[in-house]
């Protein structure tokens, strides 16, 4: 199971995957940005394949093959980063376009530029492309932050028993007074929910493109 970005990871990018988006803005070429998002998801898909393959290597019933667990954990960490970064790019892209539609110009500051900002918004303030995907965005934000910032995260040595799972230990701001959070997420479930989020974003962008052309 992979992120459905319209192509296999090692296929060349086909112009048919894209659609018109503003090519000249104060933040660059939006068509190019969308292409880069697709390519970033290719890289996420390569890491997903690595995660499944190394997870299978760990299912020996005995001593784990040398390096298999570490490769599995690092593949998960890398794919989460790619998914998070692509989601942040989609949030910024859609927010910029929506702001331009509303005000007739591009903003001097992107106020909603990441999934964490979307999660923090009041329900009525969220863009409709994101409103049904807050759970996925919240989990992805928390897990990626734990990978990036939590000093205790490297202490776990876990692997899913029945399927590949993403594990993380979070400690906000690395303050002992804060509650430690353990994340145990099905990789299959994360992919399924990310596909729904991605499809929602692309559908909105396609509608915008058709309207403007």
C-alpha cells in the first residue's frame, strides 16, 4: 500500500498529473510547487516500501537480522517527515490561493503554513479541504514533532507484531514536568487516511484550476 499520488515511485513525472496553477506569484511558481509535492510523495512511497520490507525481515521468530530493526525505524521516521512536509506544502499552497481569491493579492505572510496551525484553528475557521482530516493531521504533527524534538524518543526499540506500525515517544519541549506521550500508529491506517487528505486537497486545487481557466 502506497500514497496514491498518481504514479509509481520510480516512474518519470508526467505533465498529465498536473493542472494549471498560478505560475507567477510572490511565493514562486505554484505549478512547480505541486510537482515537487508529487515527487516528495514518491520519496515517501520509497520509504513505505522500505518499512514494509524491513518489517518482514524482523518477523523471524528469533534473533533479529543485524540492522533490520534500525532500518525499519529510520524508514518510518523518514517517511513521516516526507508526509508531514508534503502536507505543510499543501496547506500553504491552498491558504495562499484562498487568500488571493479573497483579497485579490498574495499575502505578505502565510498565516496558516503547516498542519499544526490547521489543527490549532477553531473548527469554523478551517479550510473545507482540511476539515475532515484533522485527526490525521494531528497524529502526523505529533509524531513528526516527537521524531524531531523529543530527546526520549530514541529509547524505544519496538516493532509491530502483526503489521508495520509507527512508534514514537514524545515529551513536549523536553520538559520533565510535561506528560510523556507514546504514539503507536498503524502504518496502513496512516496511509489510508493520508490518501483521503491528499485527494481532498487535490480535488480543491483542481476545482480552483478549472474555475480560473
